[in-house]
C-alpha cells in the first residue's frame, strides 16, 4: 500500500499574463531560511531547485512557464514576498510575474481585495515593489507595477558570434541583465513565423556574451551572467502620441515568451531615455510576436551608482484561469531526481490552513 507520508500537496493558481502561464504557489512549500527574500531565493536556487524543475518541466509544466513562490515578507512595508523561477533560473524581478502574483493573492484572499484601485506592496529579491491593482466586482482587471530602476550599464557593445559575425548590443539592467539587439539588423521581422529563427540566433549571441562576462551590478554586486535578450523592432509613433514597437524577449536557454515581458519593456525604455526619444509620461507599448501587448511609462529619472536610470511602470491585464491542488508522491521514480522531501511540507491529510 502506498505510504501517505510520501504524498505532498501544493496549492496553485495559474495566471495568464500576455499569453504566458504564470504558476503561483500559494501553499505547500516548507519555509525557506533567510531573513530577506533575496536570501530565501538563494536558498531555493542552491538547495531546493527541485520545486522549479518539477513545475516547469514535463509532465506538470513546460519551459516557457513561470513559477512564483509566495512567502511572508521580511520588510515591514511589504504585505507579502515572492520568489520568481523561470527556465533561466531565478530573476531578481519580473514585471509579468509581479502582475500575476498580485492578481493571484488578491483573488485568493491572501491580501483582502478592495473595490476600485488598490495599492499592494510585494517584496521580490530586488526589494519592495509598489503595485496598483484595478479591481471590479471581485476580479482583478489590470495591474500596474512599479519595478526597480532600469539603466544601460554598457552601451554600444559588440561581440563576435560564430556564423553571425559582429553583433552590436547594449547591456541593460531591469531586474536582470538584458542584451538589447536590433532585430532588423539581424534580418528579422518580429512575428510568430520567425520565432524559431530568433530563438536559435539569440542563444548563440547570449553564449558569446557570457564567455568572459565580468560586469557587476553597481549596488547588488555579482548577479550572474546575462540570460535575457530583447529583440527590438522599429518604433511606430501613434496618433495619440504614444509609441509602439514589436519586440521579442528571449530567456536562455531556448524560450521566447508570448508576452513582451515587463523587464524587456523597461530595458528598452531605459535605452530610449538615454537617446532622448522617450520622455516621462509617454505611453510606450511593446507587442510580442503573438500580438500580446504591455504598456510602459517612464515616471522619472534617477541614478543607480554612476549610471543614469529611469523609474517606470508596466501595465498588463492578468487573468487567473485555474485553481488547483496538486498532490505528488515525492518517492515516485520520475520525481526522486527533484529531491522534494525537504521542500514540500504539506502532507495529504494535514489540516487545511
């Protein structure tokens, strides 16, 4: 008879943001040690990465999914904390994941929902993020997140890529290191038909830049290698004064997301601000190869270390679409590789809480 000691239950909410599935883990995971959310992220990456691999690989997930683990905040101004998990690892911040997590915790009642506009403060590994949710009839209709400052750390860089020659890029920080490349210069029109080609080329560029990469964040220190690349399409001025562009964000290895991503949008806005072509208050809309859009706005200028930076917001419309209790046998042969016994703490039969 199967031992119930090996059966563990996770409480999950799947949220669609811009065509990408964000799986929010609300309950069932043992508390990660560490005073701050960043320290808990380091623990999850080093000692409990089986949770990420369980939820974004077959048979329970796929690599373009995102996972967000909700936990208590450590900073008094934040209501909850969360750790972000993606195919490339553990980003410090993500706009779409913040938007998805906000919708999930409000609709699940972890933070009491208020009708109309509601300010929520969530602690990510990058610090406290201020979020404004727009709620109607008990549902979250849209979310605007104020992320960390975005800036260009190294402009007008070049790298030799086998088979491609010299590729120009800017190195941006917007919650993770981004390589910003001109899609047209690489021969790409950003659309769904070109996703496979862009994925292959992006992987080659990222590997080339990672070889010998030595940049450090001016405040956070060593934050690892760049694992994001943002294909930039031409800018299109709209009749209402906004600016629109096609874009595609790649996560290494092997994923171009269906949404244009909040951090990709922020990185592009930082580049445009440096060039003087995007002013505070102007709406900047990025559109993914699948036609999904995010709206960004520069809200002010600041500095990070010696670098001019922008404060900015990202807006998208989340849709919680599935509520699940997932019960897994941590001793199943397919799951032993994830070493989940110390990660999942809610046994089947435990009282609900």
